[in-house]
């Protein structure tokens, strides 16, 4: 035993569940409503306070905690409810509609009334530039017009931008220059396609970059809030407990590396990992996972390996990032 507390937290849409290991090795569990603003600001932090036996306003003794590992639906809910940050798409001139057109897929072929999902980006900035598929600079980047266009967007109050240029996944020069201009202007979230999703195909790469720009700010605010509560102001920064978050593919990452594109299935992914590990202990290697929460129900299956498709669609949004194969039904125990 480390002589310190460990916390594992699942922040769902309705309830937040906390499992903790006390300094003497005892396992305890606690449950709170995820949203109860009259009683507390954040359920995960309040749950830690409850288990430590300290008042709501008291500082959390960070030197008593070894690690906090969390799965959260903050990004999922923001995507479902379209409550991410206002975002601008910055794309090569002539391709402003590329992401809206998408793959021209018709999932319901005979449907005469096609309801297209709402776009995540609010405005499009077309950039004069073009690099060919083999790296030839067909059209130099117009820095002056790019700066003017981005300044106009910034003055409209938009602070997040997704930069997606033709063949930018392989030839980064123009994307880097546009990103530098955006940061100079003051954009607080700059998602660049060759960093977010360095793969060919403009639509998949672009969609993923937009999702990252749209969700990362709200995710960062939540992560910073939790990290701030866990770091006592009167203690050295080295005394802060390790804070880690579950990603959509089922792996943990440090709080400062948690990105919007990897957070969409942060909550449900933990259920799959838990079901598989529990089944293995019981001697089963083929499992159907049924994870019912208060708001939704997640179903998955396992037959020897965790399934992680590279490109998935969640809430009408295509994302090219490894995610657990999970099917969700909008009906829960609540």
C-alpha cells in the first residue's frame, strides 16, 4: 500500500460513481448526481471530499492522494447537445463545402426528407494556397489575406479554429504558417490537421480536426477545474496527485494530453474495459457488454480482442480516431 488514497471515477450523464482505495487498502464506493449545482460545483470533486470526510469548501489535501483516474461524458454531452465552442474552419480555397458534402452517403436510400446533422463549425475561411499530392507548391500561401480573414473571424468572438489544407497531412509548411498566424492573433484553440489526424482523405481528416477544435476548449476547462481543485495552493506543484482520463479507445492519458477527439467515448469505454477484465477473471473469453446508465445504454461485444474501428460516427459527426466499437441506445434506467 502507498499509504495514500486512489480514486477511480465514472462521471456519467445522470450519476457519478466513485470507487476508492483507502490508505489501508479498503475498497469503498460512493454515488452522486452528476448535476446538482445547488449542492456542489462538480460531482467528482464532491465525491472525493465526501470519502475523505472534509467540508464542501475545504481544500482537498492533495498530498493524501496518489492518483485520480476518470472517465467522463463531458465531451460526449457537448457533442450531443451541440454545446462546444464556436469554431471556424480554415480550408484551402475552393473546398469550403467539402466537409458539408462529405462522402455523399445515403444511409436511408428512399428517404425523401434528408435531415443533415448540424455542422460543428460556424464559419469557413478559405485560404489561397495549394500544394500538390507530390509536394509541388502550385500556389503560394497568401499570408496577408489569410491574416485579414482570421482577424475578422476573431473580432466576431470566435476563439477556436480547425486548419485543414489540401495534402496538409504530408506537407505541413502551409498549415504551420496558418497556425502561427492564428496563435499570433489570439485564437486560444488551434487544431491543425497534420497534428490531430495525419492521414490522407480530406473529409475524414477535416471532420476529426473540427471535432477536436470544437470539443477541446470545453474539455480543457473541465480538466483544469478538476486539476485546480486537486492542487492545494499552499503545497508545491510536485505534491499534486496524478490525474488521468480514459480515452475513447480504452487507454488512459495524462490530464494535460487529453484532447477533444479522444474524449467522445471516454465514459462508455471504461465500461467495456471493465466488463472484459471482469469476465476474464470469471473465466469467460466471449462477452456481450450491457452498460445501462441513467440516460443511455451502451452495448458492446468481445471475442478475444477489443474492437477499435479507426473511423466512426457519433451524433452525426464523423471522427477518424481509434474508438471502442460501442452501440448506444438513448434509453437508460432513469
